[in-house]
């Protein structure tokens, strides 16, 4: 079967005296039967290419299934008289959420479990299901949860009576998928945010239980289309915070949990370039702000005088403060230092860092813990250490290991190595890389290697343990993550140096990482694959144009590859929200800069690596038409015989199919393709480049 060839319909875009030809623009017509036919033809071609790899796909998939524990149970988190947790049974696609009623953790073993929500009972075979958030009422009698069945960002609130197990008639549609619902203290009211026609969360509503949704009261509307609206509860459960956010500024309003009908109280009006976060602690409010503090500083003010602020923790160029976790008698701060996540305990006005034994790790305070807790749960992991939950005694500082996540099958961590590497970017900046591989994988020279990157929105690519990566590591494949600029791994400045007019640093950092790995004999261009998803798909898509010869295979997942067209189309979800990340192409300087790296606009008549591309028909973040257009243009212009496949999930969105076994099957397909192209033989796990 020959690859599908999309028809060309001239559609020039003219702006700033420049013309961009877009012969595949018609592919954005989702309701056009010809578009669906083309996507289905691409899926058939994908299946044809993958057919010879079916046995290897199944072997990889089975090796992943073998790593699924018989049961996975999270450490229960205490809230009042209940301990809440989730568990996964090996035979189930989805988690089961449960609770036990006990006075202390020591008594849980002998207490009967109560099911809060079993997602497997909600699921329909082969259908999409996502439950993105759950909120329990203060009296623990009502559960509100967000349900989505098409992969978009539009969810429906359902409310379950925990005593009877029945769903209440209150059913609230069009709610954003996270940060979008909270109960009042009494449980009489629930606050929620709805999305506009572009799936931007922008309206806050108050719903009184037992009334019709069309009677709900609009509490606040965010009219600036570059801002989004989210809500959260303070750790103390005293306030609901209403957050209006853009990429560069924000403002927060407060609702007293005990006075749900009272008007919103504005903490601090939005100002250009100023970001802040608010928490409640005792008789004070805490404020993390970047005002005259790139890496943020911590302030405090009395509840009754928000304008009277004093400094608690000064700004530091070496330390990036990111989150606050106030408890009754203690305050934990989360952030970054030395390129790693860190947790500090505020002691006598100073930050006391919690130390760990490994040189590479990721550590976090579990969210939604009780304000009255004396023991705080902390999760720790590394590339070699499975997710480990510690209980930190806030009074004594003692740290106790409560659980190490089980790894099914034999796992001997001494057989593997993790390390940090540093590549030198073209402007001299040192770029950190994290590596994990089987001991001896590099003993016989360059190894097959997968280089991953993201580098956008300040999001971090931290070292994490993945049991389903073990079968691929055991084949001698090296996994490297390039912590390129655009993330925040090295502080807020690392993010600022990888966005807007500095976005190309993200791509050149990744290229420098690839060259470094070749120079240091970790791999060769014939043995290396590049991988990235969403904005990371933009990264590897841009690299395919700029330095595709460094890679044998590139794997862009749901890739953002038609940057200029998307950023000019305000009817597309997220467009107006992204102008502070990528730029506004209505401005000439932003237009031409974005065009200079946009993967779709820079496809050339030259050789490209093998490409394995995925997308989702209902994706509200990156429209399916972006990779579809890109693939069509690549097929038209490229001069090599390398394979391009594009798999479109026809009933899902940005995150692919739902259900963990479906995710593993898709991962196995991808690995089978990549390993075949890198020449990693199925059984021996050795490399023989094609």
C-alpha cells in the first residue's frame, strides 16, 4: 500500500507583506467527509506499516503487562475521620477510589473499605472515559466529580450521595476539566467554572443543590480572552480562591467558605508582568510573588490588612520558590535548586531543606492534605527508585517510609545506571541532561538511544521512575531527557530564555544535546531517536527541519507544528491564551520569528528521518489538522524513502485513548516501530542499524 496523498487546494495566507502557501488548509474541515476519509486512509496505512511488527508489538506489550503489579494502592490521605486512597487491580483499566474510616493510620488494616468511585463501572467498552477531578463535601456525604467521554476539555459534574450510592439529579455540563469546582463549607452550594465556545474557562457560577442549573448565579466572568479562570481551596479550607491567569500576570479573589453568598474579595489587581499566589495560614495570608524577584519571594500579611506585607523569605537567584503548603503549625515550601525539585521547612524564618541520598530525584508534597495533619505525605522517586511515599512528622522532623510502589517481575536497581550530563548550547549555556540505562549498555560503543524533550510553559522534565520502560532498557536502549530552555529546571530565567523571541533556544539546546551524545560516543545518528509531545512535538518537529540528519527516527505526539496559522486563528481553543508564550503573529516581529521555526512552514525538499506521528480527532489543544497538514507536505517534498506514519485516534483527544492497557498498547506500538528503525533486534536486544 502506498502512503495516502492529500489533495492540494491553493489557500494562500497574506500578512505583513508576506505570503504563506497552505495547500492543505482544507484538512481543518472536521465535518467534511473527505477529511475523515483521508484520516482513515492514513490509519489504514499505519496498520499496514505496523503489520510486520505485530509480533514484536505484542511481545513488548506483554513485557509491559508483566510489569503491572497485581494491585497498586496509594498511601491513604487523612481528611477528618476518613482516609482516602485509590487502587488499581491488575485486571482493570481504570482506578478505583475508596476510603476507610479510622482514628489513625495504624488502625486501617482492620477497617472495611468503602468504594467512593469505581471508574471501571462507569466505563463503556472501547469508549473514552476520563474523570479528572473529585471533590468531597465537608461532611463527607457528597462526592462531586468531573466526567468526560470525548477527549475534549468540556466535562460534566455529577454528584453522588455517599450514603445511598445514588446520583443526585444535579447535573452540570460544560465545566472545565480541572481547577473548576469546589464546595461551600455547608455543602449547600457548589462553585464551578464553565468554558466558552473556544473551551476557555471563563465564568464562575454558584449552584444551590437541588435547584435547576439554569437558575445558577453567575458570580464572575473573565472577559479578557488572554486570561483563564480557575478555582481552588486554601489548604486550611477557609477560602475558595478564584484565579484569573495569563502567562505573564494574574489576580486572585477570595470567597469565605462559611459565607458562600458574600461578594468576591479582590486580593491584588492584575499588573503587567506580576505573578503571585496566595495561601491562608493562621491569622495571615501568605504571598509568593515575582515582583522584583524573578525566582519569587515569600511575603505575609494580616487577614484584615492585605496591603501590609512583610518579607518572610527573600529572593534568591539560586532558588526558585514555586508552591506553599501551610499546615496548622508548620509551613512547607516547594521549588527548585541545583536543577532539582526541593522541599523546605520554614524554621525560625529560615528555609531548612529536606535532604535526599541520590544525586538525581524528584520530590513533591502530596496535594489536598489536611491542614490539621501532624504527618505530611511526601512522594519521592528517581530514574532508579520507584515512587516512594514518606510520612514527615512536622513536630520532630522524623521521616518514615510508608510505601514503595511495587514493581512486578524482577527488578534489580543495581543493574541500571542514572547520571546527569551537561551539553554546551551554541551560546555557551550549559544544558542539563538526565540519563538512565542498563549497566554495560555503553561498553561496546554507541548504543541505541531515545532523546526526549519538552521545553515550554515552564513545565519541567524531571527524573521519574517508569516500570514500563524497563523492558526497553533491558534491550540496551539508553533513555536521555534534555532539560532544554523553556522549562524551569534551572529556575524561572530558564523558562524566560525559551519563550517568545528566545524560543529558538529550545530547539538549539536539543540539537546541542544530540551532538553532545554523539561526540561522547553514547550513540550515533543512525542509532538515535527524538521524542516529544504537544509543545514537545513542536520541538522535535522544528528539529526535523533544522537538524534532522542527527536522528534516525523522530516521534512527535499530538505535535503543535503549524504555529503561525494556529496563533492567528482566534476561533481555535487556547490561541489567545498562548500569545504570551509564543508571541502574537499579528505583530510583524512575532510573525516572522514564529515563521522562522514553525515546522509546517519550513518543510523543505530534502531527506527527513522516519516519522511516527500521533493525533486525536477531538483534541482541543492541538488540532488534528496540524499534524495532518504537516504529514501531507512532508510527503510532497521530502526526497528520501523513509517512512512517515500518522495514527489518528478517531474517538479521543490530546491524551490518546483512555484506560491504562490502551495506553500501554499504544506505547508498545510506538516502541516496536522505533526499535525496528534503530535496528534493535527483537530477541537479543542488540543494535543492527538499517
